[in-house]
C-alpha cells in the first residue's frame, strides 16, 4: 500500500521547515505521495497542492483548512471532518 501524507503549513516558518522535511521524506521514501497546503519551500515536493499559503493568510493549520475552498479538499476525496 502506498503512503499518502497530508501536510499543512500555516505560516512562513512552517513552510520553510516543511520544505526541508518534505525533501528528506522524498529522499528516504521515494514512493510517498505528499498532499498539502504550503508556500514556496514546500511546493516543489508536493505531489498535490491543495492551496498556496500566501493565498490563505493563515496563522495556524486549523485556520488554513477553514479558509481553503471546499472543492480543494472534496475534489481530492477529503472532508473537513477528517482533517480535524
């Protein structure tokens, strides 16, 4: 079974650290699928980008998921309920 991981950065430092983390995950587990909300640092490593951090103006991951447009989650098979 393939591993799929949802990763959300709520602000710039989370995006920076998330980018480093995602880069290492891709190196160590080449088959992993990364889905998430992030900015410039995380984007190169995301297989599916739900939304861009700069468009959400969020301060926490919870706010980021609340502000993301519903189709961004639902079209990928996620529901807001599963994210909380």
